């Protein structure tokens, strides 16, 4: 199988190494220092006390690789418009595009059914260019439950977790998605086939749409955020707004915010991905995590004063630091 990683950061690098170990012919779209590192060392992953290395093809131009069987899109949401503009040479009629991304994806209401079927979310696809460039029939959704970071370009450090949840936006258990689950499991990744991938994406968002931007503004690790009663109360208020929105679009969450806080606490003191981006001077993915929730509140008639406050403050912080 030909598999291309578009976005050789921590998550893309992890999946790329694992797919190469499973016998895939892996290529990577990369630039700059990452491209140089991949050409010299291949993709590398440090996990369980050992370093795994996988030789890969690497280029800044997707046209160098041609049509792929599988494209893993593992970029942060702000980079998606650029990906959409360049991805076409990788796509054939049977190519699977697996989106290993945080937040609400552009395809969220594809195959969704009901009153919101086909709705374009302007927060994540303002002009519709992403949906136009990547055919809906190609997309398979993916939610990542694992933590990785880059030691250096092309060299991934595993922290905890080893799980992907994948599913067709329509919820169908197609042959291609079953084959994909089998491939990822063969690659050593714990992989679950979702009944409704949008629900899994929304549940993950419910936890990280608050802690991520708060950590980005304050520099605090998750334990410090949740140990502050006032901050935790504010976060819970945002989560209750998002839970109401989820219920109105057909993705109810039975838990209370404190239930989810306990899950986050079990992960210990760690830096969120958004805090890591701020420290690295990279753009923050506020739109896919927070702006889109405000948009969905407007769409469903749910007032979002706490979400609005979180968005306004975190957006201003990011703008002042040149990250939005």
C-alpha cells in the first residue's frame, strides 16, 4: 500500500513510522529542516525506551509521489487551506484521506443526516475550498487519543496513549474502513471502528476546547489549570454551553464537566498541544476548537457567553503574539 503523510509533526510521524513497519510504502510531504532530516535519517520514533526508524520518500511537492492509496492529513487546522491547494496529485478515485486532526473538521456535517446535513462551517472552511479540493467520498474521520511531541524535526517522542478511533462520516462500516482498521492494528496502533466519528470528535473537543486555550494564555500545565477553582468553574461553564449545542445537533453528552475533569486529571501534569505551539511560535488552532463552537451555537440557537469570552481572550492573546 502507498501511504503518504501530509504533516510530519508528532502525530503524523508516529503514524508514518508504524505504517512503514506494517509494510507500507511511506512518503512524506515536508519542507525545510523536516525535509532535510527525513532525507538523512528517515522518520524516527522513540517509544518504550527504544528508537524506531523508517526510511521514507520525502519531498516538498506532492506531485513527486503520485496517486496514493492512503493519505494521512495530520496538520494543524490553520494549515488546511494550504494542504487543500496542493493535495490533488495524491488523490485518485479510490484514495482514502484520513484526517488525524484536533477539533471540528470541515467534513463534520458530511454524511451526518438530519437538518444539518451538508452544512459548511465557515470557521474551519471559510471559502469552501477545502471541501472542494478533497472529495467527500475520500474522507475517513480519525480521532487521536495519544500524546507525542517532536524531539527535533522528524524525530517523535512518545508520551502516552496509542489509540486511534476511525470511521466513515456516514457511520457506515464499509469494507475500506474495516480494511483500514486492520492495517492500523497490524501497524501496532490500537484502533477502534467508530459508530459515529462525529460524536468521538465532539467528545474529545469537549475536553480540549477549554484547557488548550487557557494553557496557551497562561502557560500553565493541565494540573494547575484544574486545581484553580475559579478557572475550573469557568471551564465548566464553557463545557455546559458546548454540551447543549451537542444535544441540539444530535450528539448528546451524558457526563457533567467534573466527570471529564477527572479524566484529564489522570493524565497528570502536561503541556497541551496549543501551549506547545505557543512556545514554538506556531499558529494556534483556535478556529477548529473554539470559533467553530461559537458558530454552532449561532446555528442551533444556543447562547454562548462563556465560549465567547474564552474565544475573545485567547484570540487577542494569539494576535498579540503573532500566532493567529
